[in-house]
C-alpha cells in the first residue's frame, strides 16, 4: 500500500541513535558527569567566531539579499571562494563551474551516486564503512560490493579490491580521514589504487569513478598530510561538508567537486545538476552559502581534538587495549575484548561507557569511540575503562 | 557511462530560468526601469523583521546550541510550535509526531512521493501544473496522469478526474492556492473530490492518498478562505514551505504533515522518515528550524501582493485581456492573444514584457505573470501591454 522498503528504512533501529538516546536518558537519571558517551560524531568544538559574525552580519542587511533562491548549483561568490581556497591549498585551477553546492555530505553522496549509477552497476566500499553508503547505493539501483580494509592497518587492501573490479564497476567510495577507523589513506596506497582503477577503466572500456568522501579532510593530526585525491586519480569526484571542519552539522552545507579532468566532466556535472533536481534539492541553504563564502578559509580547531586523541589513547595504552592509532577524524577503533562486539558494548554500558559496536559498520570484533567530547568526559572515563578491562583478565 | 536520464534533466532548458536570465542581462543593458520581468516566483516582499531578529539572536548564543544535528524529523520545539499553530487555526489536535520538517516544499513532495510510490503506481495531477511534479513522480517510479482543470474557472474537474481513477492510482497532487493559475479550490470542489477518492479507495481496495502542496496557503485575498484539506479528506498529506509566506525561498525550510487520520498513519510517517534518509536529507537546516519555532505565527504581508494584484488586474481589464481572476498565490493566468503561447511571449518580449509561456505547465494558449514584483514594475508595464494589445487588433 505504501513503499515498504522506505517504511523498513524508517523503522530500522540504529545502534548509534539508540545509544545516543540511552545516553541522554541515563545522564538525566544519574548526572552528566557519570555517563561517558562516546556514541556520536556531533562536534564538541564550537563553530568559529567568524561564523557567528557572518550570521549576525546577514541578519542586519535587507532580507531579500540574503534569503532569495540561489542558482541550483550555488551562488557564484560561494563557489568562487571555494575554488580559490582549493587552488591555493592544492595547486589546482578549479573555477566555480567545477563546484555544485549541496545540503551537506549526505546530499553530496546521494546526488553523485544518482548522477553516475545505471542499471546493473556495482559500487565498491571499503569495510568497515559508514552505513548510509549502502542505503544510497542501493536506493539508486546499484549493488554494493564490500572490500575489507587491510587487516594490519586498515588502509585500502588494493590487491583485494582489484579482484572485485569488473565490467559492472561504476565507482569506488573512499573516506579519508576515515569514519569509523580514524586512518588517513597514504599517498602510496592511493597511487596503488589509482593504478588498478586506471587499468580496469582501460580493460573494461569504461571509466571507474572514484568518489572521495571528505568531511574530515581538515581533521588530521601530528602534521600528517591528507593527499589531494584528484591529483592522484584524475577521475575523482570530491564530496565535502563543513559539518565537522566548521562544526555546522545541523545546517547542511557542503559541495560536490567535478574537476575538468574527470571523464566527460561537463556531462557528469550536468548529471549532478539533474540528480539534485530529481531528488528534490533546489539549492543549498542561502544564508550558509553566504557564511561559507566568507569563512571557507577559517581553520578548524584541531588542537582540541588532538588533545582528546592523546588523552584517550593514553588511557587505552595504559590499560593495554588494542586499537588503531588514528591520524585523523575524531574516532578511535578499538578491539572488543570478546568476539561478540555487541556483548562487549553491553558490558561497557554497565560501567556507563557508551561505545558503538562495529557491526553498525559492517564488521565484527571492534567498537568505535567518538572523541569529539569534552576532555572531562574522557578523563572521567578512565576508571570505567579500568574496571571493564579487569573483568576480562 | 553515466546516468543519461540525470544528464538530460540537468541539461534540459527551462523557459522560466532562461527568461529570468534574459531579464537580468536586458536590465543591465537598457536599465532596471525599462524591463517588466514577470517571469519568476521569488517573493518581492522581504522576510518579516521577526525573522531577522531570530537570526541575530541565534548568532549571539553558543554555536553548539544552534548548529548541532537535529533529529531527522526536526526539533521538538519547531514541530510543537507548528502543530500548535495549525491546531489554533484549523481546530485540529496535531502533535509533533505528525510533523516531519524538510528542506522546503520540493523536498516535502519528493519525500512524500518516494514514501508512497510502488512499482506500477499512477499519480494524478491537475494541468496546468508545476513542472517538477513530473520529475519527482517519474523519478520515484510512477506514471504521471494529467487531468485538465475545468475550462471555465480552472477548479478541479472532478468528473474528469473520476474517469482516470483505477487500481493503480496511488495519489492525487493538488496545489491550492494554485501555481500557475492563482485559483483557490473551493470547499465544494474539494468535497466532490473527497467523495470520488473515498469511493475509489473502497472500490479498488486500497487507499488513494491526497497530497496537498500548499506553499501559497497564506497568500489569499479578498477575505477568501483556503479550506483545510485534511478536514475534508482525511487521507491527506500536507506539503508545506515557508518560501513564500515568510519570503525564505533560498533557505529551504518546510514540512510534511501526516495526520493520525491518514490510512496507516504511523507506517506512512515511518516511510517518510525512510524516504528522507534514502534521498540524502539528514535534517532540515537547524538555524531555520529555530527561526520557524519562533516565527511560525508571523503573518505574511499579503497587502503588498493584493495591491499588485489589483493594479495588474486593472491594467489588463482596461485593455480587454482575458485572464483568470486570481484569489491566491501571486500569479495571473492570461490568455495569449494567438494560439501559440510561445509566439505570443516572444512578441511580448519585444516590448520588454517577460511572460512565461503556458507549455512550461503542460498546456497551450496562456501565459503566466508573476506579480511578486515592485509596484513600479507593474505601473511601468501598462504602456507595453497597451502596445502589445494594439498589435493584435
């Protein structure tokens, strides 16, 4: 009678959302200080003062100049500011015509996939992976193909990925810095990936697109460089969002970059415009297009997250937890102390530690800790981790 | 190689957009005062001062309280404020649970259709109709069925609509006050419609949903009442936007209302949530959810549009143009002075009158004038209309 697939998607329980809701209730019950909620990726760092200043400024000028429809692809001023910023940082020559503003990274990915996918296509993801990838890939009619990350360091397992490439492969989605693992893909691994994708494009006579999902691009620590993917593999679409770098997750503002070097670049860009239209996006929020035009160069406050990373790593190191040392994003990927990650997370919950079981990301045996929380939460969690660890000795 | 349907949609020329772009260029060439641009529906009335005040207030409080992710369905405070407002105005008992906030009416419609449509479904629209209806209906896999409006007054032709109802009919989309015609559907015609939809639901053993697209609800003139559709046909979803009533078209903020009286209401609501997720909407823009929670009761400035309506009608009356006397929205539907509406619009353009030919809305022989412009533009256009009229005598 209605679309049962959509109903099921709407009713599907989400471990992350449920854990977050449990955390809110539990904090109300026993106090904020006593619940150690590592469940979600809502930035703890506030948006920079320049953002609030740009909003206040917009509130003071004639409303018609701020709130009118913009072109579907975004205002020239915002797109030009973004292109200039990318050109400065990555030595490129992008223009406004390479950019399409979106309502955040989810929209960027959904629109990009819709623009590319044809019947019988396959899209490859690296597991563990952000669970909505499956929803969007399948929604737009392709099959999702999972390639497990390299066991040793959670970089891309390029030889394994090469094995699943075939004449149906339309695209590969990568996410670097990575949610949920925190790894930053190395230049070497990206070069290896580029070679096998280029070879496959030649062998099967049709281009394999790389979709680089980069909401965490600015969150990298210890001086590590996050390689600019389109410089390594030209046939790359970049999907970006300011949710994390400017702490604006609720405002839904991001972009799709379609460089000129992408195969049939102008046709792909037109398909992006068509997909945005077909899905019901009219334009990205106008006020935040204005904010971005002014604040695109604002640095992200990575020091706070870096301190959290050091503090939490120190606690886990001391207690002998096994985890992937993160170079970016704000997640720690920790080995569960028993094979069943859900049983482990349930036991952690008894000590008020809220950790996301790895089956949410398509793999078993791990938990994800989001350290975009206050230092107080991390410091306060040390005893709980100690007791949890002791239970497994 | 890419999705050619999306590419074609992205490359499709739009008469409205092209006319608008032509208008901008022409104004730069010969001066703002000498081009009479009736092409688009961008409100000329500014957002009310309460909106700017709410934005300024938000800029002054801690950013994390403003810009964080909201629940996918919207904040409780915004949804409760909207429910209270509807309850007061229409004597209902809605709660936050009946409301799902969206990125504007386009998103409301795309999501509602995705939630309802199954393979082999049909969706009925009344022609002339907003051209994106076809895009969304077909995108989500249904057939669009057009039923011409009643020739005399452009109300719904209920007997004609009854003829096309069948076991595949999933929904009927209505838009009142109407774009492009400006008509407000009468209570009588809606009651007639409700009866045939209820009969068809019984006859074919499955409910026919009514989707009431209402971005112009508050823009009605001369004391006319816009009937509350769910009170007349219980199986109604309302798709709303503040683009016109609060002059916020670029900010993308609206809602879907799923009343409890809708068939399988909670399942439909879940499917709406699932469809929003699948299409790539995460939440409506958080800052504007806050603005709406504070400003939902702000009256629209209908006096300005009403003055424009009187002024433009007076000019057309004096010159003997035939048109549909509009009760709502901000459009005038004028009979072209020759059978080919494109030839007529081209001739008008020679006199700097920018009118949208009716084939953009699926019918022939008319043009649409958007009177959401300054009074000066309307007053200045009188001579041009006079010369145009004289050419056809």
